[in-house]
C-alpha cells in the first residue's frame, strides 16, 4: 500500500488526500469526479471500494513522517522527488486504468471474451471440450455469435489481431496468455502478473489496466464481433439515470424541463450532465454559452469556484462543463 500511495501522489501538482480517498472508494459526486478528471486520476474511480479510510490515512501519516511524502499548509500532498523515478512503472499503471468507464464489468467482459475465443477456436476441430464458462450470462451471447456471424473464426482472429497490435507487446502477451484453445490451456492472471506487481493492490490494478485498455480499443475501433458481444456489458457500466437525463437533453429539453419531467433537483441534473461530459468527447457544448470557454484562465481548475464565478459571471454547470472541455483539449 505504501508504494501505491507514493505513486498515487507522484503528480505535477500537490493533491488532496481526502478527495483521492473518495475517488478510490467510488463516491459518485460531480466534485469528486471532476477532481479526478482535472488531476488525471479519474481512471481510478472505485478502484479500491473496500479501502479503509483510517488505514489509508495511517499509511499517509507514516510516509509523511519518513519524508517520503511532502505537504503544504493547505494539506496537499506530493511525493518526494527522490522517489519519482523508481515509481514510474507504478505510476504508468495508475494512468492506464479506466475504472470510471469499465469498472463495473471489466472482469465479466474478459471472462466472456475468453469463452468466445475458446468456442470459436474449437470450431471445425471438436465439440468435446470443457468450456471455461458455463453460465448462461456467458454461454448465450457466445452461442448467438456462433450461429449468426459468418466465417466467425477468421473474422474474430482478424479483430483480435487488430486490437492486440495496438496494445504494448507486454500487455498483449499478458492478455493472450489467458486464452484457451486446442492444445493451448490459458493461464490465470496470478500466474502471469509480472513479479514487480505481485503484491496488493498492484496485482489487481495491473490486470484491470490491461483488460480495460483492451476494451477501450474495442470500443474505439468498433470491431463488429467484439463490439457486439461486449455492448450489453459496456452499457451496464453507465449510470442509467444519467442516460435518461442525456436522452431528454438530446431531445432538446433544458435543465429546468428535465427537473420537472423527472422530478429531480437541479444539482442531480447538473451531476448527470457533468458525468456525461466526462465520458463523451462529443458532448453538446454548443448548448451552452461558449464565450465562457474563451475567457477561462489557463488550468482553470486550480482557481477557486468563487474566483471563477466572479471573473466569468456564469453558473456552476457552465463553468464546470467548459473546464472539462479545457482539460480534455476540446475546442468549443
């Protein structure tokens, strides 16, 4: 845990421990999510839902006493410069994780893909093999693919090749090592995780980051077979209430309209729109006053909201949405 904490705070900015804890355990508020976005830690949202706050703070205090962590008068922390080079491989794992987008179903998604690869690879070889999964949640989607997709073996091979080619070789080899087929028995992740990451929580984080990167490439490339079979799992990752708000907003309703129709508070609707913007590069920023965007100071998230509100004369939602756009480099 000490190495994890040091890597967590190894950032160009000093970070706030209380907010990072809320992010790690999955406190779904717009302020926590936005903070994660602005300080490049959103991918760790709900990565450690069972993390004990007292234990987390105890380890921070220990590292502060040793001088491995440094703090300022506001209680913001950073890792001592002497440790940052050694922490680089750990920091990279944290930056590659995508729990916010895929955290709810990344394990189930990979189990499904393992069964799909096994079933397809045995086509034309034999029907007598022990499947790696036998529950309908996995077997039914695979059965539909086998029945409905022509030349599924060659097409799936091409899709897997395309995705693995876009991953670092170490990540591709790691994931491919878990796949089972004729004369090939997939290994467990425990057997394949590099020695450097064998301790908790790195064993889970390394595995999650690898699978989540694979799924992200599938989603971005829109590969026909892989995208089709994963679509229901990816949909389950999303906040369904946010999706209802998104649908109404896309239909032209205002925030006030949505509040009335869904009987929601303004803050809840705002949270939904912010959550949508965090996930979607094509969020409709044109529905808001884009002049606000042009007047945002550089790295606007380092300013207090009261300063920005006084400077821009805009409401919280508009400022926050354009801050997200600014952080992502989206031109509005």
